[in-house]
C-alpha cells in the first residue's frame, strides 16, 4: 500500500464540511490505527497522522471536535498536505505508466536541451484539478503555464504573490490565502530518456508572508513521498528524516546541475573545479533539483548547489531541507525565499557551508567581471 493510500485510510476528513461527519465507530477505528502507528514510531510519526491521533475519541470529545478542532485553522495545513499528496500520487501514476520506458519530446523551450513532453501538461492538469476541487480560491503557479526563460519565470512568480485588494461579501480575499507552486515533472530530460530520476514538486506558500508552509516531493519510480509542514519536521512517507552530519568538506557528497544556458554551463564547470580543489568526497549530477533537494533533506547527499533555478524547482525542497535541519541560502549567504534563484542547500555545518559559498561565490564574481 502506498503512503497516499494509507493516508486516505487514516484521515477522517476532506475539504467538504459535510464529509467531516464520521461515525463514532469509524472514528474509533481510525484513532486506534493511527495511535498504534504513532506509538510504534514515537517522535518520528508523520505530523498529519499525529494530528489525528491527538484528537479525543469519546462522545463528548467527538462533539467538541466536530464543532472546533476539525474546522479550525489548526487542520488547514494538514488538509492542504493531504490534497497535495493525493494530487502528486495521481500525477505520479501517469509518470510511471508512460515514462518508465521514456517519452516523446513534444517541443523544446529555451533551446534543444530544454524539453517538454505531453505528460508535463497532463500531470500539471491533474494536480491543478485536485487543487481547484478542494481549494477553489487558492492561487496556482505552475511551470507549464509560464513562458520559457528566467525573465518570464521571475515575472510570473512576482505576479503570483501580488496582494489582491478586492474582498467578497464575507470580507475575505476571493483569491485565497495560499499559492501552490508546482513543477509537474522535475527532471524532464531523465523522464524522456527513461531514467527513473524525476519527481513531482509541490510547494504551498502563504500569500501574506510568501513563506513555504507545505511541501511535497513525490518520486513515483521509488514511490517515496517526501513531505513537510512548516515547524513540524520533514518526513519520507511516515518516517522522520534529517540531513547528514557531514562536518568536514572532504567528507561531503555534493550534488549539482545546470540550466540549459551557456552561463549556467560555465558556472557548473568552474564551481566543480573549485570543489575538487578542496577536495569534496565526490560530485553527483542527477538531473532533478527536486530529487537532489529531497536527498539533501534525508541525508543521501550532503549538499546541492546550482546557479539558476525557478520557484517551482525549489519551493518544496527548500522547506524540506529546513525542516530536516539543513540550511538553504543564495550564494551571498542570504536565507532562501520564494524569489531566490541561486541554490545552496547543505546539512548546515557552518564551516562546510562557508566553503561551499566560497566555491560558488568565486565563480559568480568571476562571471560578473567578464
């Protein structure tokens, strides 16, 4: 059974208020199974399951839950996470079905190295449909709705977070309080080639603060669901994850990549040269920012560095890394925000992160002087 399927079994609530009325018997069964899971896993229990486990189960508690807990903002992010996981799994089914042996290229974007398949749009449509049916007022920033190129991506991201002044009759913003930032297939070149190294990335941001508050990265080929809610830790399926404990640069396994531009290619070559001079243990280029960030979060790689990424490439991964105990900055050392394009995610050791900044900073300084 997949994590999404078990989640559906555990969770007694959906987006509809009427759907929240669950019988006492069913709720009792749900609580028994969830508490058993959480007691077994202790502090590593997924927060969305622990939220259910902590709700009272007696008849008096049932009424209090119906009137207060299940409709409170406490569960809003849990509901968002639930929908994001379900949407990612539905999209992931398409990726497994049609991408395991490779997929045809429909067209190229910036150049012949920037690819698009028919499934990029199909997966995004599946995810968007799930969002709109559950949260019709939420905003969506999806990669396939944005013109190619960095300038278009920057503008689209800024536009997605413009505050709306109009209010409905209830005094609420009809555009909702959240922005879903989606990369339907991160690692399209791998997907086209039949390489099982691509993922769905969904980051949900607060419109007011612009912070990523919910993250899901789903690897459909390994069937691994990386997820996080701000302030509650990071998880792979039901297991709590953390970054590795690399404290010396020569022990670090570094992941990197590059965008399909000459400038980004030059950055990759020069930064890689800088890293090998330290030296680092080894360097890997996997072709998917989402997977590399998820792997930093779970300790499979020590750090990830890349020169120019869009919001949909990094939003989910940035929260996962932070919640797993890591650090995500640009090349000046500034903490990540949704507009950050330079990517340096590490396990958080101060000395190691500084050396990585030096490796990237030397390259970007040299590029600016050309």
